């Protein structure tokens, strides 16, 4: 029975060593594919340029993107001269009725947020892009997009958008 932990450890070690490549890329269990010469990233402040301004979502989004990249890579967050740079703006914050009741009132609303991202990889310029990412959250027509309803919506929307940005820039999905 004592050989089981040793075998398990050897398998994990083999998988870990196998998660590198001969072309100088680092692969992680999160799916990122980052060159060995890439050491740092910076996320510039994402200004809210949407027609409807919801206070604080620009700061929350910027922090959420920083946290996701820190958590899923071994890169260092810097304020300037980073190897990878994320910048852009929130371009849309829209609430739309999705379904109506018999009284012509909204039974369900949808909050949609769109973020335009400019990604620069100073070590590999072919990876640079400018692209919009968007996601939504549906909520009851009786609720307003404030308080707990807004917090839940932002959590879901920002989780999806930041993961999509990560996948496009570092996982190449």
C-alpha cells in the first residue's frame, strides 16, 4: 500500500514535466500558453465610455481582469513596461426587456456589458489584437439593476468576459 502514494507522486511529476514544450512556451493547467521570456503583465484602467454610466464598474472590471491573470499565470503585475499589456474601455452597458407579461410589463430584463480590449504582446507582436467582448445577465422584470441584483449580474458578466479575454490572449482559444 505504501507504493500507491509514490506511484501517484511520480504520475503527477511526469504530468508537470510534460506541461512544457521544446519551442520555449510554458503551458499551465489553466490552459495558458506563454513564452518563457514573458515575465510581466499590466492591465490599464478600463474607462467606462458607455452611454449609461454605472459608477464603479470600470474599477471592478479592471481589478477582476488583473486578479484572473494573476491567479491563472505566474506572471508579475506591473504598472508600466510590461511584456503583456491589456487596455481598453467599457463601450456598452444596456438594460433590455426580454419577455413581457400580459400587462405589457417586462417579466425579465437583460443587462448586457461590452468591453473593447486592446492586447499587446511585446515579445510576440503577432499575438496583438483589438476585439470586443460581451456578455449578459437576465434578471426579474420586478427587480432593478442595483444592489444585490447588480452585484450578481456583474459577477457573472465579468467572470465570463475576463475568462474570454484570457482565452483569446493567452490560451489562444
